[in-house]
C-alpha cells in the first residue's frame, strides 16, 4: 500500500466518522503526521477527493489556512445518478469517467463486474480516436450507461 493510499484511507475514515461528513485539515500538520512533503498531501486531495468521487474541496490560504473536505450526500441512488449525469459534460477525461464509475461501485449501485465492463467501454484504447473527439464519445457512452442505470427493472 502506497503512502497516498494510506493518507486517503485515513482521511476517508475521519470523514466517515464525522457526523457532518466534513473535516478541516492543515496540509503541513498532515504532512508531519505522515512524514511526507506537503505536495504529497496536495496530490492525494487533488486526485482522490474529486467532485466525481463525491467530495467538495475548499481551501483557505495563509497563516490560519486550512483545507475542508466534505462528502456529498444524496437522498437515494436515483438522485446520485442524476448528479453524476450533470458532471458528465460534453467532453470527459478517462480519469473523470473512471472516478464516476468508482463512485457508483463504492455506493453499491453497480457490481465489481459491471464496474469492469463500464471501465472497458470508456477506455482510451477502445475509443481509439484523436482528442477531443475521444472525450466526446466517452461522454456520450457514459451518459447512456448512467441513464440506463436509472431504469427500474420490473
């Protein structure tokens, strides 16, 4: 397990245990705790706590500066899927799409097998065309998959 994974799990546990699903941290204090450079903390926050993964990040710079990480909560699966559809702009990168798929999996909306199928469908090797066309096609495919998840089977 990498230091990034350890920091991510630590922050997720604190957020999960907090009744407001929100924490405020100081980058330097966290870096001291994990004996790493502050840029490592930035990397974890910027890559593991994205809007696609269900987090809002606010930061205040300066002497009393902090970073606030808040978990976005939804009433039900339908509301979550609607929110994710809104995040899928006319173009979406592979990383953003994978983060959305990971969020569906973490919220138990899709199975591990469905996760792998969705990831395969949006992969840059499958969508082997030039940018920005590839990101536009990925967006259309992902939107269609998300809309399909909203359909309730009878």
